[in-house]
C-alpha cells in the first residue's frame, strides 16, 4: 500500500480504536487480554538474548543469493541481498514479536506453526515460550532458511522444524504433522488469494482455543481485503485489529465481535 494511504488508514484506525487501558471493552475475555497480555511490559527471560542475535543480523554486511517466493510467483529471479538489509526490512519489530511470545505463553500453547521464517527472530520468540512446544516454520528461500537455522543454533533452540520450499507445497506437509493447531502466525506471501488459501487449509486443524495471527493486515489492498474476508468466516468469533497484526479467535462461547485496539 502506498505510504500516504497507509498513514491515512492508520489515522482512521487510531480514532476508532479502543485505548490501551481497555476502557469501553465489554467483553471480559478481550478486556483481560488487553490488560494482562497485549500491554504487559514485563521483560521476559528470553527477550534480551534474542535481541542480541537481531543486532548481529542488522550489522551483518554479508550478501547472499535470495529467491523470494513471498509474492506468490513461481519463477522469481534470484537476487543478491545484504543480510543487514533483509533483517531491517523483513524482521518483525521486537514489540510485535514479543507480543506473540506473550500470547503463546499466556494460553500455554504447544502446537505452533509459522508461515514465513525469514531470519528466525520471530520464530525464536515462538519457540522460546516452552521447550515442550513444537514449532514448524516454513521458509521459501533455502539461503535465508540457512541463516534462520544459525539463529536457532545460537539460541540453543531444539524444538523447531524448518521446512523449505513453496508454501503451497510445504504447508500441507506441515499440517499432516499436527493433530491440531494451537497457534498459527501467517507472515508469508501477502496476497489475498494465498492468505485465504493458507487460512482455509489451517482451519481444518483448529480447536476451540486456537489463535491465528496475521501479519501486515494493512500492507496492501490484497491484505486489507483478505483481513475483511477472514473476519466474516462463520468459524471466527472474535477478531482483534492491532493495525500491524490481526488476531482471530474461534471460541464458540464468545459473541461474534470485532475490535480495533491500540498497541
């Protein structure tokens, strides 16, 4: 999405969003989530060590060959990119990655799936929640996946399986490894068709307490359209728009509602 349109969308979002203290939120479930998880500023045990690895990546001027499958095209040209540039442009900010950590930690999720590994920083936050958790993360580019694996080794992460290839091919294989999904982070191929394809595939593995999180829901027109479509699915009970992230809950005991929340 063009920068001016993004700024305009954010201003509109800000004036319609609930504030950080939860005032005006009448859902006990969402109020508790806002006050105890979304705006929890505790410096958890793994934050510092993961951020040290991020800093190393941001300072790494080595170049690698990158085949980016993120747009959904099959025959993308291979490009040479600097690792520091990849880190700057593709890694989730600490604030957002740490929220994912808190969500998984709060709900004690064990069966985790990430679509879009990048350099492994967000993956590390997911995996570090519990050594007993199982994380499968998907990456399209083999060279980037290699760097992510180095990240896992530096952080002594042993509960993660990294699958490399086109998501349309690796996602079904990953889903076969789960009886059910507790948590899915969608952060790859930001097109409407691909996002909805992955969403519908993952729906087959949800249970009542499952949480889906979508990255960059205002990135482009496709993602805005995908997010609007996802909210309307009958399985979706509560959706939270944090502007950069979209959260979807399937809890049947909750009244179907949508919330814009400042974060």
